[in-house]
């Protein structure tokens, strides 16, 4: 059954939540020119029909931590279980099956060098039927994080965008320090970015004023941002592709900035490895992907080689929902 397409109000609500995931329904309703009840009703419906979830995410670069993309070649019989095992890990952000089901790709954010080495040098290499492991450190983000793809769908007017968009976090002067209470708050918001102050207070044992103060600090320092998890098919996007581009070093920054401006791009970063620029894109179908590759990627200066792989199934987007994903965890845990 084809997913129900979203109407104009659905799209405006999604983009509003991408701009400020914790904005009260009353404020969103005022900006969109509808009632609070309408916004709440649409939000509940989109949770069911479009997989909508608002999640509090951590910008690990603000904490002095690195991010990686790991590509795992494997035999087809282990791919589902390997993907599920990686998705269940708290240090993975995105997990997908690509390349005809013989490759698992995941984005990971290890909290320490020990966690990184334990996964890359230990567990994965001991997992049966993995045929190759390549790990790519993300050196610079051109697009992604708080800049979600929904900001590009042009559902809101410039005035509506300005009314909902919070002030940007200032450039980082150095790693931000967080304590155990901050970590507990970040963990709770990772499960539900719209958890109320009362819910956060009850779960942490902190007073409401302390919760408010800590949330404000985490947001203004850029450590905490809010992202929207959603299905792409109701928005007319049937294909998700990953592109690994080999770019002349002198042209890398310009190519990255150009990719970030493409409406198809939901993520772009400079990376280590043979390919030094990686991007994730969304497309309505194969014909649109062909046009994108031939006319947009092909026009980038300095690109010497390009590899494109399709995501056959996304196992984890921002959070792992076992009920929506087949397969049982394997040894990569």
C-alpha cells in the first residue's frame, strides 16, 4: 500500500518542527495560522502515518568527540542480524543495508577512543562472515545535524521561518563540559525531544528551574539540537542514495559547499579514505537520481571519481525501533 501523501499543512508542520523541535504547539499554531488543536491533531496523525518523532540530538563535535562512517562488507545471510546489532548500539546514529544486501553502512559516534577501538578493532573483526571493514572519520560537516533536509522543502514562508528559527549557536571556543545530570537529560531527550519539563524533572530528580537552566545551556552552547525522524515516501522521495566522491584537495571545500546547497542533499561531509567527500541524497525515482548524478554531481569542479550506492533498507535513522525492523542482534553488540 502506498503511503498517504502529505498535504501543505503537514509539510509546514514538519518543517516547523525541524526548525524548533520543542516549540510549543501554541506558537507553531500562531505562526501557521491554525488552532492549537489542529497542530496537536496533525502531530499525532503524522506519528502514525509518517513515522514522525522529534528527538534531542547531541552535536558531539562540541564535546570534542569524533564521528565516523563504517562500511561493512558481509555475506547476505548475516546482513540483517549485523544491521540490527549495530542499530541497537547507543553509539550508532544511522544504519542501512546497501549494495544488494552485502554491505551494512552505519554512522557512529563513539564517546571515547576506547569505545571506538573496541568496536572497530575488536567486536567487528570477531563477527563471523564480515568480509571487509572500512572506517571513515568525518573531518568537516557541510550539511546535516541541526540543518535537516526538511529545512529545504520550502513549505514555510521566509517570515514563518524567521518566527520559528531559534538563534544559532555561536562558534565553539573549545569542548563543552557536561556532567552526569546533563548526560541524563540528553539521554531522556534522545528518546523524546518534546518531553515536558515535568517529565524531565520526575525522571532526573532535578527541580524544574534546574532542568530549564541546563536545557538552555545545552542548547545555547550547541551541544543539544532537535531533529525530526520521519518516513520519506509520504514526501514523494522513493530513493535514498549515498555518494562517495573523490575530489581534488584544492576543490574539496567548494564542492562540499555546493553539495550542501543542493535540495536533494540531506547530509554532506569531508571524510578520510580514498573518497574524501560523502553525501546522502533523496530522490523521487531512478530518473531523478540519474539527472542528479549527470547534471549536478557531474558539474562539480574537481571531482575525479564517484561511487553511488542505494540504501535498500534503513534500519536506524535517529533511533532504533525494533518493531519496524526485522532481524535479531548479533555479535557486534
